[in-house]
C-alpha cells in the first residue's frame, strides 16, 4: 500500500473516531430555575443514574447574579467522591438562604474505560412548607425535558 493511500486511510479513520471520543461518556444538563426563601420555599433536585455502572456527578447552583452557591445546599445519597452507583438516585435541597433565585448545571462522566452515551435523568421541584415539617410541591422544574442526558 502506498504511503499516500495509507496516510489518507489513517486520516479518515481519525476524523471518524475523534468526534465520538470527544462526546461519548459524559453529559450536561441545566436546571433552568431554582428558587429559595428561608422558611417560605425551597428547591429540590433529584438525579438518577439509569445505567448499570457508577458515574461521576457534579452539580453546581448559581444565584440570580451568577455567583455559585456555596451554602444552603444539602445533598443526600451522593458520596463525597461524586460517584453515583448504577441504578441509584441522589437529591439536592437548596434551602435556608435569603430570598434568591437562579439556575443549576449538572454534569456527569464515565469512569475511565467506560462509555455510556447517556447516564442521568433529573427533575426539580419548588416546595413550600406544610404542617408537621413536611413540604408540598408547588411546581415541577423539568431538566432536559425529562430525557436522559
């Protein structure tokens, strides 16, 4: 095989493979709204890993001025490592802050050597306090139109 033909074949193979490598195995979705007012309402965001394997998850929440929230976020069932086990769920509560609103960014990635095209589904709800320390959901906040990302 001539060098020119070999170089062309190699170039074509690289062009075909690199877009897949760049986009597979990770995802991002946006929580389009979060709202909080201490004692009045809070936002809860539930994420679920729909794969059979663990994925690495990060969630960042921002206020109305674009500043990342560093307080007022309580996370349940997501280890400090950020690794969410397969077929498991976690929840974030944004509460206890002065009146504010904003948005969130949820990212996930596969562990090395794994390559799931999608892994998470997510949904948010704005909640108001009810009797007995419970909450009533006021309205739903769709994330990625309810589709896996």
